[in-house]
């Protein structure tokens, strides 16, 4: 099983290396940094495109990004730590620590909202506060002045209702209980012990070296422009963190590890990954962690969106496989790409074994192009599979090419409107690689990746 998983991870690396340079161009995403970790070890880390379009600075594995709501996992760890130390209880009302968090309206009462309800987004309070910071970039330095009874939208415990404001409040609780500012607490008790050297709880006040620019989404008739970096102040615990794909992968690997208990017990980590609130049949929420369904399996992690950044960190806790995708444009496909890493892993894990093997299947690998599409072809020991480089979830319905004879393959699976049952021929080999793939006489030529 170990060897099989290692082979799958090697195949995943080849998939990403072929797919992502094209995918981000299709999506018009300036840059992307990706990290994949298995059982706590990084097995893939790479950047594609640009961290800075204007200066033509390349995105790398070490590029830093605003990681937005991935920050919530750090906040949840801090809260669970304080509970383990006996400094608070999840059942405690917020008002026990923040006396100004009080008041009621016709719907509900702030005084009765608990730490647990804020952690699981079941408190029913307002999503983003009333400061307009997500549009004007002026994140509040004080929450007391902008929090009041009218922030209660649903009576608690409510249905799932996501709240950045709620996680900002949790940052204030951590500050009050620990006696030190939120950022100092996280650095001292979370990021430093886990050796997350490229992670900070908010925008650094001095050096912003290696920090990617974040760009506007596609708007018809408008040019892409960069947002200015701004501090998130009291909202740091909800959305402020700056980090790299590698550091986030290391952090999430810690959270799903049964063995690593350096800053938090596995009992507390299990509680974070338990579904405490339900959004829909495929999405639930724990404590600072989303639960999503991929290929009939549940995975954990968190997505994020900030001015100019779309991000995703997701993990299969059973196999301890982590995928982190950080992008620097609004509207980018970070979620789909991260889910595809796990989706491909499951696809390859579940793929049937056949007696017939392909000799040197990687010689057929590459990107092949004609007027209709760019097709990514990946070589496996028993078959080839192909998918459109444009696809968001290519693992869901890839084409399968099974060996026939020589360099000929039969199209076994390829969707209901394609070339099932026909023959794919690879030829014009150069330096051991096929330069052309033809299906029933229609040629696709190899694309040289740059």
C-alpha cells in the first residue's frame, strides 16, 4: 500500500506540472503556489506564473500570500489550547470575557452566545460586521464600538451562518484570556513551536519581501489591477494571516496527524474536525475547519478569499494527504485545483488493476493540442488517461486509453459524446516522447510547456 501511494504521489506531481501552467492561463490567473504533503512531509511544492505582473516576478513555492480565512484554523487552535490549559470552556458565554458583548433584539441575545457557537458559525450573528471593511479596506482596530444587539440575525444556536465578525470576536477573547495581544499569542504558542517561519498573523509592518500582489477579478471592459496591501487589525483572527503554501501545508499536516501533539492534543484536533454545523449535504463546519465531500469521502481544511487572493487548504485525515493552493486573483480556481489533487489521488487509488502493462507509459505523457482543445495525457502502468486542460474537476470524468497494440490505444471512457471505442495512435517520437496523438485520423500535436 505504501509503494502504491508513493507511485500515486509521483503521478500527481506529473499531473500538476502539465496541467497548472495551462490552467492558470485559461483562468487568467497571474500566479499560483502549490504544496502537497503526505504524512507530514512535503512531496510537491512549486509556483507557476507571476507573483507580480508589473515587475515580472515569478511565483515560487516560497511566495507569500494573504491567506484570508485559512487564518480561522489558527484561531481555533488557540482557543482549543486555552481550553486544554483550563483558561476557558467552549460552553462559556462570550460576555464572561468581553462585558461589552451584550444586548438583545427581537431575535436573540448577545449575552447568551458561546465560544463554541462562534467557533462553529452557529451563533447567528452578522457575517462581516458593519464597518464596510471588505470594500473600503479599513479594518477596525476596535470591535467594541461596532458590535451591538442588531448584530444578532438568527437566534442561537442557529443554523450554519458564516461570520468573520464572530472570529474577530474570538481573537478578542484570546487576547483577554491570555493577557497578551492575539498576534503575540499565536506566534508564541502556535507558529513558533510548529516552525512556521514564513507565517505572520497580519501584514508585516516592516518588510513585505516576497509577498505576492493581489489582483482584481475579471470584469468586462476593465483592466486587471493590483490591490494595495492593508493590515486587518482586529480582524486578523478571522482573515489576517500571511503565509506560504509550504507553511500552510505543514500546519494542516499537523492538524490531521495522530502522532504530533506538540501544541494541541489529538482529542482537541478531532473535535475541530467534527461536523458541528451543516451548510448542505456536501459541506459542514467544525471548529475553524470546513468539511467537504470529495469522491464520496469527507475531507477537512479551509478556503479563503481576500482582496486579490483566492486560496484553499484541504486534507484527507485518513491518508494524511494535504493539498494547498494559493492564488493571487479574485475568481481563481484554487478550490477546484485543491479538490482535484485529492480527487486524482482517490481516482488512482481506486483505479482497477489489469494484467496487461504498458512499457514506458510516460513516453506518451504531455499536452496535445488541436483547434478544439488542449488535452493532458498521463501515463500509468496499465492505461493512459486524458483530460481537458480547461477542466475544473478533471478527475471526475477523464478519458481512459487502454493498450491495444504497439503505440495504439482503445478509447474506453471519454464521456457520452466523444470517441468511445475508437483508436488513438501516438507517433512521430522525438527524444523518446510522442509528438502527435491521433484519434480516428484527427491529429493533436504535442505542446512544448514553458
